[in-house]
C-alpha cells in the first residue's frame, strides 16, 4: 500500500497530462530547425504553441530537452549559446561584433489582461556580459509589420530591416554586467521607459528564479504591468503597454508575442539557461503552481535592490576610484582599517541615486560635497 502511494505521488509530481516527446528530440545530436514546433509536452495555457525562432543558431546544443536540471517537470528546456554562434541573417548584422540567439517563440499574441509564470535557471558556467553588451532572456515584442505602421508616433527616422532604431519591446528581461534587469522601450518613446535591476549578479547564477507577471495589454491609460520575482513585487507600472493597437485584418489586431531563451549582442562569452513551469492564464490561481495569489496581490511596496549593486562593473570601478581618496582620509583620521571604512561608506551612501545620477554624483563638485558629508558622519560615528 505504501509503495503504491509513493508511486502515485511520483507520477503526480510531474504534469499529469504531459505528452510523450518525440524520440528524436531527446537525441543530444538533434538540431532544432528554424521555425520548428518543439512539441512542448506540458500544458502552457494562453501561451499557445511553441516554435523555434527563425534565426536560432544551428548547433546541436542550441536547444535541448534536459532531465538533469529541472524544477517541477520531468524535462526543462535547456538553451545554450557560445561566443560567435549565430543563425541565418543574424550572422550578417553589423551593429555589433557578435549577434546570435537560441530562442523560442510562443504563438499566441497577447491582448487584454493576463497572468504569466515561468522559472529560469542561469547556469554557473555562464559568462556575464561586460560594458554595454547584453543577453536578453525573455521579450514581449511587437512584429515588424506593426512597427512599420506605428513608429511615426515616436520617431521621424526611417526604420531599417531589423528596426534597431526604435523597436517596440513591450517588456523584456536583460542580463547585463550587474545582473538581470527588466526594461521597456518603444511604447511611449524610443528610449527605455524604465530600467530596473531585479536580480543582482551575486544572486543570479545557480538557482531557480520564479517570474510572475500580471499585465493589461492596451494602448489606453488603464494599462499596467506588475512583476513579482521570487514572490517579491519589483515593478508596478501604470499606463499604456502597447504604443497603438492597430487592426491586422477584419478579425485580429497586432499584439505582443513572447520569446524566450538566449539572445545576445557583443563579446559576451558563453551562456546556458534552463526554463521550466511555463504557464499563462486569465487568473493568478490558474497558473498551476503552489503560489499564494492573495499574498502576492496584496503587496503594495515595490522592492528595490541596493542602488550600488545596480551599477555596472565599469561604474563600480569609477566609483571605487573616486571614493578611495575619502576612504584613505577617514581611515587615517580615525585609525580604522580601509576595509571597514569602505563597507561603512557603502552603507552610508546607498540612499544616493547612483544609477539615475551617476555622472552628477561623480563630478568634482559633488564628490567634494560627499567628502565633507562623509567626514562629518564619520566624526559622529567613530570619534571617541
């Protein structure tokens, strides 16, 4: 009896209605072709079906079904992109030295109000981007036809083949040198509407992260985007979420589609990403995970990661250089170790808008003010 109970528990630990995967997809040498239906074996709700991007790079490791690193299902999706991997027309793009991807696209366009859930795992072997290079790991994006019909609202520049001038990326997740950020552009302007760090680089790799989104897709002011990362509210944005809703034909409108995986530009090295628990629904309680919907919906305080952690690696170097003179002065004056003073300054200056006003804070005039402030604070704290 106990043995039977254990077997039943094991069976129900995976998606009950999972379909059997084609054997060829489990062959480590299999190469997923561009625009191939991957026959995802688990229910995904309002996402529709899944196919590969038409520019997925053509190495066998680009996309695999993996049963080694998983969360709830028997298989996760494993994406890998190495430096220089590119497919089809991506190889010919000249805007960056390297542009390539291993991505999948969900077929159903998104309108009105929906809930979305997925879990991602950024492998410890992955390289982090440097400088201004990036890896996109999830994008809600309008198609090129819509952009041709709507960019006049935001720019008078002519858009090119790939519309790198002003793409409409309604919401996307991007890994930069300081961690994973959530960003949007091309809805109200060609620039980023927001650019917020949601997982810092020290906590990104080697663990599963849960993403939950509640979005009202509209070109009206009652639109919204709410984002929870690991059950903490990180974004509560109000206003339109599509630049302009335009009719595609008599029955349909252009709307965002979701793509996820690894899409990188620049000298970013190699990355491996796993994906599990993909689901979209009209209500939170229907996204099929052990989530306390009442608890997350009741959250009103938006969580913020330390402003210093949100700086890029280059900005951190500049900040460290300028503050090193103040660290030495305070250390000598109060007979404290430089390491202790450096940590104290990190805590004492974390309230400053380092990301938003970095150039201003690191100007000569502002650094002089900051030095006086820190010496006054140190006098109060360290003077016997």
